[in-house]
C-alpha cells in the first residue's frame, strides 16, 4: 500500500469548515433564543425580574417643613412616616436598622397603597442592637407567586434624630 497517494482535506479548508459550522450553530441558537425572549413579554424582562416588578416604585420618607418624619424614642421605638409616590402598591417593606447589630423586620402585607402615606411605630431594643447608625427601607413587590426585593428603589437614611 502506498500511503503517499491518499488525499485529504487541507488544514486551512478544515479550519474554515469548522468556523462556518460554529457560526451556523450560533445563528440557530440566537434565533431560537430571540423568539423565546419575544414570546415571554414582547421584549420586556422575563417574568419575575426586578425590572418588571420594581419598575414604577417611588418610596420616600415623608417630610414636613423639610424634616424627615423618621426618629427614635429613648424608650425603645422607631417612628416613621413613609409615602408611596407611585401608581403601584407596595406589598411589603423590609426594614433594616443598623446599630452594633442589624435588626431586620418585615412590615405587613398590603403595606403601602399607591399615593398614600403611612405612619408606623415599631419597637427597637437598644440594649440588643445598639445605637441606630442607619435605617434602610426596601420595598417588596409581589405578583402571583413572584416576590421581588427592589434594592434600587430602597430608601437609606443616616443621622436619625431623636423624637421630640
């Protein structure tokens, strides 16, 4: 047998064929993914994502005479008024109070209706958690079984004043 008489595909042609196959396969995958993306919400974020559920949130600490309505009582309580300046209800609010330790409390379901303020006073144990350094209010939106924490729309306050 004479091995030198056999012909094969040159390395250059083989490389070009492999690249063409990879490009074709990529195009098929991108086409399938694009059609799935469009079907899942007309180009919007896939259901349950933060962009979709948190899109219209505007949570604020209410101000009176340019003073935040957020303060603490020495007896062990935090008093605040939040306002929902959006057209979407906020179902829950997760409140993080940072002292020497972090105190986390979730405020009730159907918490803040669109366009309405709400005043609340919650207990706080200065002995356990220490002096308040900051408070963060994180809106939580639920839709069906999806629940989304809206970190980009949270309200962070420092230098909390003592209630008068």
